[in-house]
C-alpha cells in the first residue's frame, strides 16, 4: 500500500510541474516558472523516496532526500524574495 501512495505522490508532483510550466508558457508570470521548478525538484524528491523505501530499503537515502528537497525549495524561495515583476 505504501508503494502506491509514494508513486501517487510522485505522479501528482510531476503533474503539478507540467501544469505550472505550461501556465508559465502561456502567461509568462515568473512566479509560475519558479513554482514549476520547485515542483520539478519535488518530483525528483518523491522519486528518491520511492528508491529509498521500495527499491533499496536496506540503504538509507534520507540525507539525499533532504538535500533534493532543499535544492527544490531554493528556486521558489528566490522567486518569492528577489524576483520583481
């Protein structure tokens, strides 16, 4: 059951990435771009979670998951603080 939930979370984040970047291409609002990049990173984070919990349960990938999540949040943080529109 956990595998299904992890994969659904990864799929949802990937869908959000697609929708945000598609909206950015239509509206050219930069916050959509930064949010799309953030969700792209969160999609990768969810895939690392699947690898950690399902594919390689004997290897602890929690540090890598946290690093990917931190890197994923940085574009959105930049967009919210320093990007002027």
